[in-house]
């Protein structure tokens, strides 16, 4: 049966308006059998910064579409059936606790959302038309949290639910802007039956400028750039932190580093299919922020801490700003900004894409840009690993990195 497998938003070249579309096909189909369905939301146009997120309402896969308007008050968030009519949302609700949504996760009837601008966690009742019931500012509303950064500015990046616990990733700037970073924080909260959150007196620090919180086998995998994005080199402090949830203390954090990261680049994404198939993307921009230079590597969980044993499967030297990967048992997806590349199977050696989708296949915007990418999980999800994150992978925080890279590229031209 043909399904929508991948949701995306695209904008025109000036980021003044946007549209939404899907990659459609059978879940077991080869890449060449997939097709792009553009303009699934097109009249009226979306604004210039729309993004999708996938989550589960119990066993039903859902999408939430946010439109960031660069103010503290968000546009209404649209709740969409990914296999239904995207132009007619199931619900449309504003959530005051989230102005720039970056991550969602669910537990029972409760949806939790966090965003970059306000550093809050919003609690949304899915059984009450997706209305927000409460919000928590972090760290202000949790006095038991021993804030290690007196002058730190926190930003909500990602959420994951495991059992009755919510794990939240906050990256931390020293002051405003994105030039200086402290180590990021992963904090744990207990979820009550009423959807209230209690700080669980537990947090760990991970790398600087962190943006992923991928769950596999009761561990969280956090990619960190190690600082701001640089022209011509990676960051010496870039790393991948593996957080063991059975030992949620600093001693339970394993840090993976790359030899000579200034040349190899920053950790930019990770996708874990199973113990034998792990994909890691690392790279940095060239001296003028024109191209990103890097590699997608294949490895195993056993070798994840030994980068010398990784195998390059895709070499990258291309212009773009939005980057990310996702692997399922049928294919490897690689978001490379304007084209989307799809590789059949689980490549373990160097490969070329079996199918690419150009921006004009995915939208009517010649010279346009992919603004967000979201992998749609099927309803009644199948567990991979011991625990299932109640949210599918969305490249929300990657959108932030894309925006920053665009701004740095414009500065480099002056």
C-alpha cells in the first residue's frame, strides 16, 4: 500500500513563503519507485519558516506543523494525519509555552513540546483538542536543579520519553548569540498521570552546541558540534555523547571523539537501525561557507567508540545548509539541503544514491530550499531496541544549524 513516508517543507529562495509535501510510496519499495507529492499544503501558502514533527497519539502516527514567526507568540500548530488530508488539520492550536518548536514527545494523553526561544516545556492534552494545560520554564521553574551556569542562556532542543520519565536536551549559550557555548544539559523529569512534571534530581552534561537526542537500547545519543560552526575547519571539542539511562549520572556518559576533527569535521547526525547498522554524519563548511565537506560513515554499535573502524559510505562536498540522515530497514535517507538522496538497503561500503529528489520536484520554487524534513513512522510502531522513543526523527534542531550557517555565509560575503 502506498503511504506518505517522509514529510518536508520547502521555502522560496528569499524565505518569505513556504509549502509542504511528501515522499510517497510503499514502505518496502525501492528508491526509484518513490515519488514526490508537492504542494500538499499550498493555498494559502505557509510562512517562511515552517517545520514538521512526527509523534504518536497512543498508536496513531501524527504530524505537527509549526510556523515560526520570529516572535514570542507562535502561529497555531496544526495537528495532521500523515496519511490523510494535510490541508484540513485534525486540530489547530497555539501553545504559549513554545514559540519556536524544536522537539515533541508523548506519554499517554500528554504531548510535551519544547522550543529554542523560550526554554520552556509545554504540556498539551491530546484528549482535549490538543490544548496546552501548563508550561514550565527551565531552569527557573525547577529550583531543585543546581544550575551550573550563572550566566547561561538555555534553549530547548529535543525531548524523549522513556517509561514514566521525560528527558530534555537544553543547549546553553554564554550570553546571547551563538558564539560561545557551555556544555549542554540533559535533564530528567518524572511524568505524573495528570501530565505534571517534577524534576527528578538528575541531569548530565554533554557536549557544546548539542542537537540530537536519539534513543536506542536504553541509551541516548547526543551529537554536539563543539561550538559555533566554523569556516574551513571543524571544532576541536566536537563529540558524540552516549548517555546510559540505567546509570543516569556523569559516569554513565561515554564520549566519542574524532581524531583530527578540525579536518574531519563536526558530529552532525546519527541514525541507528540496529546493532549492525549505525550511520554517522560528520563535516564542516569550507572557508566561505559555500560547501559542506564531510562524510556519512557506516559502523556498528560495537565499533561506535572507535572511529578508525568506521567506513565512509557517502563523501560530501556540496552546497547546502540543511543536513541529516535517517535509516530504516529498507533504505537510507540523506537530506542534503536542496536535493534529497535515497539509498536502497543498508549500505556498508561506498555507494551512490539510487534516487534523488530536486527542489523543483518537491516544490514549485526554483532556487528554493528544504526548510524541514521529517520521517513518518507508521501507526502502531514496532519497537527497535529495548525502549521506543515516542516521537519519530525530525530534523528540527538541524534547521537551527541551517539558519546559522546561512547567516554566517552572508557575513562571509561582506
